[in-house]
C-alpha cells in the first residue's frame, strides 16, 4: 500500500515537472532536497524514500496532497 501511495504521488510530481519543463536541479533547489535524491525519487527508486521527502517535492511543484480514509468493503 505504501509503495502504491508513493507511486501515485511521484506520478503527480512528474506530470508537473514535464508540463513546466522543470529540471531536477530546479526541483532540488525548490524542495531543498539534494539533486541526486530528486533524481532517484523521480526515476522510481522507492527504496529508502520517505513520504516526507515526496511531500516536499509535492509542495515544490505547487501541489497539495490529500489522504482519504474509508472503511474497507
């Protein structure tokens, strides 16, 4: 479940990165995350990537994340 959540968030970040033609360096500067970590996250390396870092990238591209909790069927 965590991997799915991370993948969905990264997909949203990538959409903005492509639409706005942002470089990894620009995103690193905005998010205050090292460029090498930004590259790793955006290339799909989900190991050792925290939700906190992904949320920093979400904010850096001007998005907000919402989490919905509901009962299982």
